[in-house]
């Protein structure tokens, strides 16, 4: 799944799709959860509060970082007034190059929606291309 994440993010960034998702296009989490097929492989913008943050151990990125280690990747839940969705962040190619997401931090996430085909429920995950902090 990580390889798929890296490919989707690389494709989205290289095509310039991530900047196309503006704050004005913000969706509620419930819309994505209720109609995941409508958002599959599309760039969306959501806002909410980070919960249950889990760091992903340093790993070798197959395509990302030219096979060198990937640092600071995380998964967490993003909760808005309508629901909660899982978020994955790809990390960086240099250690400590980005500030990790903190619990209860208010965020705007722009990323690609992917429903895991191995999950019988087809619950979508958003793989973040951009994370904006709304908490001062």
C-alpha cells in the first residue's frame, strides 16, 4: 500500500493536481465516507482536528527519495464535525525536514482519496500531498 501511496502522490504532484484543490473546494469527511467511489483517486481538501497519530518507522522508499530512507511519515485520523477519516503522510527524504503533526492540531489536508481494495469495507484513506496548520 505504501508503494501505491508514493506512486499516487508522485503522479499528483508531477501533474500539478495538489495545488488545484483549494480551500474553497473543501469537503466534509462524511461526503467522502458516504460516497467513496465518487472521490476515488481524486484530490480533495478537508479540514479538521488530528487524532491518534502514529509515526511510520524510517523506511526505504522504492520510488520516493530515489530508494533512500523516508523520514517523518505518519498516519492519523482527521476529525471534522461530520466524521473521521484516516490520513497518511508520505514523509520527506531528509530527517527533520518537516514538522510532525501533533495531536489535537487543527489542519487543512489536500490529498488523494484511495479506498483500499484489500479492505472488505472499502473504507477510504486520504494520502496528504499538503498539510496546512490552522492552529496558531
